[in-house]
C-alpha cells in the first residue's frame, strides 16, 4: 500500500529515504512505500514525483512544509518571520534567506505528518497518534521524529528510542490548516538561550516557561506551515 512516504525506519537515527524498508527488529518499525514527493524532490526521480504528488493530493497531511514563526510581541524582530532549523538535536529559529543565516550547520525544517505508532494505551494496549517528522539533512535525505523534551520542553528531533519517553504528539494543524499545533493548541514560544540565539519550546503550562526561563527572554509565537 502506497502511503506517500519512503523508507522511514522510526528506530533509526537517520535512514535514507531512497531505501524501501521493512521491520527488522524491535528497535525499528519501518513505514515502507515507493515513489513519493518526499523522496523524489530530493532525488529528482520523475516517476516518483508524479506518484508522490498524487499521494499528497489524496492525503494533505503528507504534503511537505516548512515552519515559519509568527510573533506579535513588540520586540518581535529576532523571531517574527524566521524559519525553524534543525541543529544539534534541537529546533532553532534562523533567517529564511540562506545567505543571512546564523547557523551554517542548520537544516531548515522540511517535514510532514506521520502516524506515531509506539505509544502504549490503557492496560498496555498499543495505540497511535499523529506524529511529525522532518528531514535532518539534504544528502542523503533522512528523517527523524519531532518531539518535546518532557524535562526541558525544548522542541527536539531524534529516533524512536530518543523520542519515546517524551511528548511525541498528537501534532496537527489549526482549523485553517495553516498553523502547527501540539496537544490541540499552538503552545509554542521562542526562548533566547544566548544573545540573539532563539530556540523553540513548548509552553505546556501557558506561563512563558516560568520555571525554566530564568532571566532569559521568552516570546510567544505561532508556527505557520508553508507548503514546499
């Protein structure tokens, strides 16, 4: 069954999208498909691109998107209009223009929604919810889960083992399909970790990270989906 995703092994830190995979161990659960927009865009396979576009049309949650911060605070200059980038295991904000970026090692978020099948339900039953994945580099194109660290509330990325103990969703979109949500709301903030270095966090208690921020600045922001 073609789901519109190629070779994602959830238990692997990084799995090439060009590989069609099957479950191989308790550590890795593979979602295997052929010829998708996600793979074709990075590998230039025309046939795959056509099939991927069809898959994205039938299920809009498989459409790839980037994340752009929208901030309405007075001191929003360093946050508003910045894009989410992946670096060193976390999500930061950086300039959309590659020539103006702070982080040469940052990889712009390039992701889509995907069922996260690893959570345990009541009485140990297996349950699933809508998860979120992103490529973590261009070459080779590879995917990781996006999650919230339960201890620090940082937005992070990693494999199954890294993500499982933390908040892995449910991720979704707003009613107009433009904004990213987690656990049913747009509870995101940007925290200035050091001078002009802004990282993304989940404001779980809606208190501007009162117990975590110390003297650091925190700005509310929405994360808008911009289709790629």
